[in-house]
C-alpha cells in the first residue's frame, strides 16, 4: 500500500509496534463467557498476524472476572509464535504468583491515576495500589520477568474530570525507578483529545527517556485514530489496540471499546508506517469475532475493505456508454 512518503512528511517513526489486547481487555467485558478452546484458537490466530505483543489474559480472581477464570489453561495451551511477546494483566500479588507459573514474557500491572476510579475499579486507594505495585515490581524482577505498568484515566476521569499530569508523571517515574521497563498511558474512558495526547507523550519522553511508552486508546467519542496519530507524531512507537474494537470500561457511561486494531493498522499502512501486522490475515480474524463473542462485531474496515479495494462498476454502464458512443 505505497504512497508518497507520507510518514516522513508527517514526522513520525517509520515503524511501530502494536500490542493486541482483545483476548484480555476485549473478552473480559463481554456478557458471554468464551470457552477456553475458543480463546486458545483466537490467540493462535492472532499470533500468526505479526503482532509484537499480545495481552493474552488476566490473572484476576474468578469471582471478579469469571470470563477469564481459565487464565492458566489458556497460557499453557497457546502455541507461542516466534517474535511475539505474551503479556498478562496482573492485579495483585496472588495474581502475580499464578502468572509466574505460566512463564509470561511480561506482566502488566495496573492502577488508576485518579483516586475515585482507582477505588471503584480496584477497591483500593491510590496509595494502597502504589505500595502493592512496588512490591509486585520487586517480585517480578526477582523472577526475571519484565514489568509494564498501565496507568488508567491519565487523560481524564469520569468521576473527577481532568487529572493532574504532574501526579501521572510522579507515579510513572516512581515505578520506572523501581524497575518497570515500560509504562502505558491509558485513555480508559475515551476522554483524550489529540493535542492533549501529544503534550502528554512529549512530556513523558522528555522526563523518562529510557522508559518504553505505550499508548492505550479508546474510541468512545470517535477520536481514537486521531489520538493515535497525535501520539505517533510525538514519537510514540508502541500502541495498544483490540481487534474489532472490543473492550470498554464498566465505569464510563456510554463507553465503547478500544481503538480497533484493524483500523489502526490500516491507517498506518496507508501512511507507509510499518506495523509488522498482516492486515488481510487480521481481517479474517476480525471476521470470525462475532462467532467467538456471540454478537455482531461492528468493524467499519471489515465492511468497507481497505481503501484500495476496488469493485466492479455498475452493470448498466457498459451498455449505456456503448450505445452513447455507437460502439
């Protein structure tokens, strides 16, 4: 899908990495519990698409998220593809113990940047979460497993409104100093806008130049791709996305899912930015998601096809113009 050097013209990285989060962030909020066999088949299909990382599951309690109660079984049964890093979400120290028994390539720890959302989502104060995450980073490092910390609601909280960026960067800096190799800035409830994203990304990279920055975007207000473009122009090379736009936040009224992976890949491919992802193969996976989750999955790109997909002209045209020209 070659153009005319659009990536260079827009001043962004020529190659990016995508972390596919549908198996975790997407499936955990679906009303049906997807069988283990279907989860493994989905993960294996996604593994063949060329993703840099896949967030495979979450080691939370079965009571809290019954949809992902089979985390160990999933991790032990998937066929791990060369070049793909398999990461898992870990909410607490007990979850970390379970996760480490499955040899993930990376553990993803999470807390909210806003106090109210953290209490609603994790049932802990921010200070309690901060202390727990520091202990988990230490335990994971001792086990030799890479750590990423996802900070939720950094672009806005549905309970508190704007979130102080200084508090976000203070948390990110503390976790990085403790040994986290990466930090994800999450637009958990789809409140971000492009100039805000660009400013946050630029400041993060200035303050923490040695820390891997990932951007996690939701499309609740239709600005997911615009925010991704702003992050890319600010130099970000790592993006979370969910096939079919699955996912969402239970504490965001009207929230839709994550930015759709296929649409993110298509946008960057149109700009000659290398994602490493096989778009036709990914679209095949997206086409089967409805059967996996038991409902229609609305993918604009799947309906319309890539921008250079051509179609037959109307049947009447040949006869009409032949008659008009006497041919």
